[in-house]
């Protein structure tokens, strides 16, 4: 018996959402990666990131090629306070006609954060709008920090 997810429980990125996302994503990962390969995006993008004292990661977006999956994951592999100090995961949100908003995501060893690669929907006074996101890591004050990054689209 084939299971299906009721439309009300699907991710807002499934199919064609209301909020300005113009792409329809395949329901199978293999189909999406085939689409990437057809566009010349054949390099896998998972990352193992290592930070040492004084290291940081500037605010950025992981946009590689024409086909970009809208969500990605970062998994903290080290324990804050024991393995390192500082090195917080940071998200900035550039909101239309408003000040940018910064969020520090508190993570412990083994925690994962799922976040938008470049844009997400927000409810505004005039309806749903998109806001641009960037992510990064603040400066490490001490120790070593390891993170697994999972980006679901391939790079050229």
C-alpha cells in the first residue's frame, strides 16, 4: 500500500507554494539530482567544516548553479563549552522595508538546524512576502568546532 501525505501536512516547498517560489520540486531526491546533473551540476555539496580559535564563517548563501533546493541542514558535531567557546550559528533576515534581524541559534552536540538556503516566506502587512536569509558562524574564541553541512542540490 502506498502512503501519501495529506496536502495540509506537506512542506510549503512541496509542489508550487503560494509565496513566490516558481519551481516545482520532484517528490524523489534522485529525480531532483538528475535535474541538477542535466544542468551541469554534478559535484556533491555535503561539507565537513572545521573551525579553530579565531576562525569564523562570513554571512553567506549556499547557491550553486541554476537548480537550488530551498532548504539545507547544519549538524553540530562538537560540544559547546567543552570543545569550543564562541562559534555560534547565526542567521540574518533582510526584511522588506524593515531593519535586518539577526538570530543566534543555540546548538548542542548532535543538534541540527534546518534553514532556508536563500529566501523564506513571511507574513507582512500586505500579505505574504519573501525575506532574504544569510547564515554564518561567529568567531571561535577557543578550541575546535566541527559541523556537518547538508546541501541538497549539487554544484557545477
